[in-house]
């Protein structure tokens, strides 16, 4: 009798284990393990079964291009931004194909994070998968664990936790997976846009922190202001010009040879009209003050310069940031232009 009970219990354990394993093989985590194993085994067929590479690549291109045009909208203007987005839609199939090809080539080599895959031009190098993942801290060695699995019917959201080395910040990459009956397939990286925005914010904060003491030195060395705006036309009225008069004071103990500055122009309602970049050789002696006139021709296709031309001088406000000073003795003060320039 005891032997029969033991056999029954053993059978229950085996059946229970079989059912548990069968259920485990139908979970998102199991499919993720299959993806990892397929990379280690260089099994492209299994990888493609569990990853909709085209869908993932398409969403990734949308997120990356959306971020680019969001950042450049102020410089391009609405018309320029619309043209850029239209162009992106034209070249999107090629970009998606590039990422697809790279990913599958990487799987063939047994790693998603390291490859000698070369793209056609230098401009395409930013679209290398390892460049994209490195830029946002998703390196293989930074991966920690599965943070969460949230199921909603035949859709699951899986959070993969990484620790960003440069910022010592935790980053969770959310993967959206679809239940295809018996297994799950990765359909998109659903929060890549949020991750990019977070990394950009962290980079901006670190850049500002590094530039703060340099900017203070620059501000103590030179004072610059716009004192007058005037306009003119050519004899036949075919060309129009804007002249801005700058008052520049050298407050340092060294001769200032040249400066570079960015002038932000707004109307009295606080609405931005345009940015003007200034780069000029000056040769200003210590404690000397000079006036300089900057003349710009108004491009009929540049709406911002047209608005500046037509706005009354009394309705304009200027914010000036000097970002580089070159002294007569060869020394320079210059803020870092971008996070990638930081030492």
C-alpha cells in the first residue's frame, strides 16, 4: 500500500513538474531566455521567431528621428522641421533595413553588442546598433535583471533593468511582447523615447555643471549688450539689411583678441524670434569699451530674419551669451559645446 502511495505521489510530482514546465515555456520570460540562447548559439531562425526585427527597428527609427527633430525644431522652424520629417519618412525604409541587417548579422556572430559590421558612409555610423545602445547606457555589462513583467491579455510589458555607468542611474528598458500562441515575440522597445529623453536630461545637467565655472570667468572678463537695431535697403530695394550695434567692454587684465557669442532675440511678449551667432576679431585693450556693428542681409526665405527686420526696435529684447574668448597672449576661455566634448 505504501509503495502504491509512493508511486502515485511520484506520478503527481512528475505530472505537476511537466505542467509547470509547459506553462513556463509559454511565459514572456521563457521567450526572453530563448532570445538570449539564440544569440549565444548564433541561431538566427529562433531569434527571428521570438523577435519581430522589422517592427522593433521601425519603432526605433521613429523614436530616434522624433527626438532629432524635436531638438532641432527651434533652428529649423516649422517649415524646415516639416520638410525634415517628410524626408525622414522617405528614407525610413532604408534605415529600418540597415538596423535589421545589423541585428541579424550580430546574431550570426553571437553578440548583440559587438560587431565589425560596417555601414556604407560615415553618416550612417550613428545607426549602428552598438552605437545606439552604448549612447544610452544599455551595454551588456550594465544589464542587471528583469525588473517586472506586466501582462495585459495577449500583450506583455517586460522591464529590463540596466545601471548606467556614467551617471550611476538605473534605467529600465521596457519591451512590449505579443502572445503568438505557445510563445511570445518582442514587438517593440516601448519606452526608448523616454530613455533617450532621460539620458539627454542627464547629459544637459552634467554639461551645465561643467560649464558653470567657465561661464562665470567669461562673464567676469567681458560685458556685451545690443544698443541699437537699424535697417536699410539697397538702392533698388532688392536687398534688405539689419544692423545691430554691440557695446563690448573688456573687464579683464588681458587684451581680448576675439569673441564668439549667441544672441537670442525675443519680442516684448517673450516670444523667440531668432538666434544670431556672433564671431568677430576685436583687439580690445584691458578696461576698454568699443562699439561694433554687425550687418546681416535678410533672406526672403528666412521668416525669423524677416520678423526681426519688421519688428520695431522698442519691441525687441536681447539675451547674449558669450561662449568663447581668445586673449592676445593666446589663452582661451571656452564653454563645452556638447556633452561629448567633456573630458
